[in-house]
C-alpha cells in the first residue's frame, strides 16, 4: 500500500477509514466539502476541499491530484448523502444534484483513476454502496436509483479491468451510525446491535487489501443484527 485517496474523508465511514490507514502509516489524500470535522495532525494526511456534485470541476480536480500524488494505488469512493421522500417532492434540479453527487461523481472520478491504475498495472478500488442498492424501498427512490446504478457500474467495471491488475470491490452496508442521519427524520435505534459502526467497514476494507492479488472480493454485504429505527418527527412516519 503506497497511498490512498478517499472521498468524503471528513466524517463517517470516510473518516474512520482515513484514521485506520494513517494509524498504519499509509499516506491519505482526503477529499471533502469541508474538513472542520476532521483536522488530522499527521503529516501523512493531505486534505483537499471540493464539492463533488460540481461535475464539471472534477476532471481538473482529479488530474491535479494524480499529478501531485502519482503513487496513489487505492481509491475509496465514499462521498454521498441521503434524501428520503416521495418522488414527487423532489424538483428536477434536486434530482440532478442528488444523482451528480451520489452516482455521477463516482463514475467521473473513476474514469481518470482507472486510467492511472491501468498504466501502473496495479490498483484497488472500493465503492461504498448500500443495502438500498440491493432492494428498493418506498421513499428511497433517488437513493436506490443511485446505489443500483453504482452497483451496475461496479460489476461492469470489474469485468472491464480484470486483466489490468486492478481490483474493484463494492461494500453494501445497512444502517451505519454516522452523521448521515443528522438531517434526516429517522436514525438507527441507539442499541449497538441496530447499526454498523464505521470502524467495522474501515477494518473490512483494510483487511481486503491483504488478500492475495489473484483473488477479487466482488461484493461485501453488511447488516446490523437487528433493524430498529427511531423517528425524530412522528408526523413524517408514513
């Protein structure tokens, strides 16, 4: 492991993963909209502020990063957010912005990273998907659309780069106890068995990197032991 690039590195799964790599003295380049939640003192951490929903800016952003950090050999595509409402409550602009961040940004960044890794005949790419990419549920139309799309992209990309020395893995967690729920009207019940911890996912990613390179772990599906939800605003339960 030479260097890892992580999107959404300032909180939740991205933060936990960055902390684990830094603890193991692996340099990290972290992309986030703002880094106030995660100010790491390690000289191995390079924070970059960027809004990944601004698709037009991504080619220049990632080209610059790869030029300054040509030793990046791991990419963890994690950035995203959640919006859960009936589909008619979204404007056309909201739909586009949501899909830009939660799907199109992953694909766009990967277009450049794959080329970089192919040239070196080495690389590992991890996408953070969701159980919503396995089964669609009401009020998760946009979220499921993004995650189903991401899953299809991963499957096709894995087949495309199989002979190029690049491995692609998709992780599909259920509820993870992160700031993801701060702006939603529901959250996992406080008992620990009702949510996955971000450190669990970070450890899985780190462990998978130590598997023999001739073996590819296609997908990892994770679920909390039980699935009890707390609603913050009872009038929006139905």
